[in-house]
């Protein structure tokens, strides 16, 4: 769970960074595109974490 929280915090920091860049020089389309890319990566990492957790739970149950 802590790993998922860390991943979500990283996403929030990235999205906040995009908002600051938008104020300076990032277009709205570029911001949205970057947000989608970040979300896709976050989803992939959370899926990996859940897979690792499921494997560990299965390993523990077979012992």
C-alpha cells in the first residue's frame, strides 16, 4: 500500500509541475497529452505492484 501511495504522490507532483509549466510556456494540448502519458505510466506501475503483491500472497499461502 505504501508503494501505491508513493506512486500517487509522484503523479500529483508531476501534474502540479505540468500546471506550472502551462502558466509559463506549455500549451493546454501539451499539458493534457503529458497528463495522459503520466497516467498511463502510473497505471502500469500500479498494475506491476499489484501483480507482485498477488505473487507474494500466493507464495505465502503455499508455505
